[in-house]
C-alpha cells in the first residue's frame, strides 16, 4: 500500500480544511518545499499536492507547485481546479506525475476518458461523497450521481486510481468514512486511494486489510505529528497477517 503524504496549498501556505471550508483554513507554519523534501527523505514514494486556490477558482499557487515538482525528488500527484484538457496537459508537461480530476469528470466524463486514453496511468479520478451523493466544485455542489454507478462508469478508462473521500465523515467519524470507501472499492476495477481515514498509524494498519485499497493520503495527521511518516511507511510496506474466514 502506498502512503501519499499530502500538502494542501492556500496563498502559498500549507493548510488543512475542515469539511472543505476555504474560509476557515488551519494554517501550518512550515515551508512547503522543505516539508515535502522531508517526506521524500523519510521514504515516501509519492507526494500529493492540492492547490486550494485553483480549486476554489480564486488564483493559484503555480510557482510553488513548479518548485515542488522540480525539487522534491519524488513524483507529484497534483489536484485542484483542473477544468480543461489544456490544463491537464500543461501540468503533465511541467513534470507532474499524475493529475487528479474531479468536477470535470462529472461534467464531461467522455473527455476525461479520452485524456486517460492518451495519458494512461497518469489520470486519477476524485470522488467526493456527501450524504450518499457525488459532490463537485470543490465540495460545494451536490450532483445527481450515485457514487457506485459513477465509479463504474469509468471502469473502461485506464485510470491510475480513484481517490475516495467521504466528506460527511472527513473529520469526525473515520469508521463511517472507511465504510463508504470500502463499499466503493468493492465495485470498481481501479485501485482506490483512501482520503480522510488516517488519524494514527493504527488506521494505516487497518486499511491494509481492505481489498482493493492501494493507498491512503495523509495530510493533517502528519503536519500535527499525530502520525510518524516513517512508521506509517513501514506498516504500509509490511505483509498483512493472515485473516481467518468467517462463515
């Protein structure tokens, strides 16, 4: 299982959002580039970065993103406000390892499938769920899509994976979030990356036993030092112990 240390960037700073509220960010007084380098030095294989300003349609952190891509030393999975093919292609050309697409997939799924066809294993689908519905526009708009039907509609696209977030349980209820993510992992052929489920290294160990969970994103828990990255990586890399079958 892959651990994705996660940085969310807002106005050049590392932040964490509670239930996606951009107007109430938790600001972490750390240098984004130096923090990313420490993640790489600890052994991380990937870095995930979300541009919150681009996601909200209120500017961007392009210079900082380019610096991260150039200097961190591990591939960067980049999300935040991708609304066009040109934007996706531009950032792949700038060196992003993967691009995360959410709202555009809901509005124009055929375009996203086409992009994935020409950029196999470089496109990740973001599926954000609130009260049983897929959300778009940075968690602000409820769509009419059922999550299971939605992810299955992309089964024929060569995606690198699907990031699943249960917004309703993003902070308060990790168990409920894991239940939602487990349910989607069962119905898609794509590897699932869990988001919002890790508060401790024990949560990493628990995820290893969920079929089709290929990775997990950890942001707030790393920055608050509730999770030690080296320990989380060691747990993720270890072989799961046998589990007895229950009849």
